[in-house]
């Protein structure tokens, strides 16, 4: 179905979902969902590393992607994790040797960790799966730094991609991380002088580079992002900072103080988010979002769906216990929960997933739900009908 949509709409102009009508149950499948290029590439390289190094220890620096099912499969095949997603160490650096293989995840890593691995004698670039769009952000940050800009990073400061971007960015320029629009507004007040230098150090503790001086380092700025953040929010933050610069320097001169960086936004994250907006146009009874519970891009899809539908965030079909009970993740409270009687008699269901979720998991969720409707049209039969139409 995904391949058919790609052929019919190669330029990605149509974000309406695909409707699958099985009779007693109807699904609306997002135009874009699941693996992006960066994730697919990272997983392929990980399996390649295992195949090419029989008998050697193969490590992942941290979770390859934020998907429990994928990571479980990798560990089952022998890959070990050096640290968790927040940087907590599982395996001390001293235990690694020059014979070991270390895979850099799609999120990339910090310059400090790269240096440690090189000191040990590990070939960092041999299995480096850093996403090209993450590297694009780093290169843009480096160029801005060379032009004396301060880098404002829209991201979650504990997320490994943001930690990596901050490391690369602060190597070339003063850098600060903002999580959301509220923090961006506070930063704007610092830039305009409404908030003091001490206010800045308090509000952004642990989120700015060493030696950062707000009285010096906000003359020229550019905004980049953690690629899994909502693109619309990144753009809104950039627009807010741009307006602060216009107010300070005037409409004719602000471009000397603010760099347009919208070209760093990840197309895959944008596509998934635009496809989610397409889902919001439908009339449905509920939404199911499949993905890892610590996946940033998946959580944003959940937040969007929750604006209109009862939304169930699950990591696999195994969370669907029965027609009467589903286990799911409450993202706002960061906890697992259960909901009874979640499935109506003749439901219309929104179904999508994050960029770190294999398509097979989405298939399995749909098939699991179809088990509750024995009178439903057979999957193969439905697709044959669609091809005839």
C-alpha cells in the first residue's frame, strides 16, 4: 500500500490517508508512516556489522532507534548496549578493546564520546549510522558558527540527538537549548533585555555552552532543531526569535542578526507530521499510534492525534489483549495504563506509526484488530478489489 501511494504521488502532494474498508471495521492509514531512510540505513548497517564480524563483540553506543521491538531483536542477535538513551553507562569504557566493534546510532554521538572511542583504538567511522539529516544540522551549525552566530537548538536536552548536536554546535559557536515555545519566549526576553543575565543562567541551567555570555552572544543567532521535534513548533520558535530581532534592529537590518535555517528541518519527520494532519481531517472513533514509548517523533504524532481522537499509544500488537482491554502508554503522565471497552461495535480507526517503527508492527496491529471481526473482508480479497478499482 505504501509503495502504491509512492508511485501514485511521487511528489508527496496528497496527504490524505488510505481508507481500508473491511465492512464492520474501517481503517484510515496515514499517507506516510514508519521507517525513514536514516532509520532503515542504521538497521541495515547494524545487521551488516554482525555478519561481517563473527566471533567479535558488537556494541551499540546506545539504542539504535527508540523502538523496543527493534532493539530487542538486535540484542537477541548478540548486540550489546554501552549506555541507555539518557547516557547512563551499562558497560565501562575500560572494558572495551581495539578488537570490539562499536556502532554509532542514527542520532549520532558527541565529540567527547568519539574521542574516547578513538583513544581506545576503535574505528568510529566503520559503522557510523548517523542520519544524514542530523549531520546536515551539524554542518549548518558549524557554518553559522563560522559567521559568528550563536546557535539556538530546539530539542530535549537529555535526548541523545540533542546532546550530540549540542556537542558539535558548541565546538564552533556559543549554543543554548530550548525545549518549547515557553522557553523560547523566555530566551527572547533575555535577548531583548527584559530578563537579566542571572535570569538566563537560572532558567537555562545545564542547557548552554561553557563561557556563554548572554550580554555578548545574542547579537547574531540561528535556530536549528533535534530532527524529531515538531517542525511546526521549530518554525514557530524561529519566527518568535526572528520577531525579537526585528523589534530590536528593525525590519531592514534584522537579517544581519537572524539566520534563516528552515532548510535543516528533516523531510521524513515533516512528512509523518503532515500525514498526521491529514488524518485529523477524518471522522473516526479512535486513533492507534504504534512506536517506542521513548520515541520523540512518535510522541509528537500522539500529541497531534489526541487533539481530536481517543488515542492509544502502543509499541506492538501484543498490547491489545482483547476487544475489551488494551494496554497503552499515557505520554502526558509517562506511564503504562489500561483501557476497557476501547473498541466500538463498528469502529473507524486511525492507524499510524513513528519513524522508528517497522511497518510489520503496523501490519500486526491491523491484523490483530481484524481477529475481533470474523465477518470482515479478507485482507487479500480487499487488496484485490482495490487493485481492480
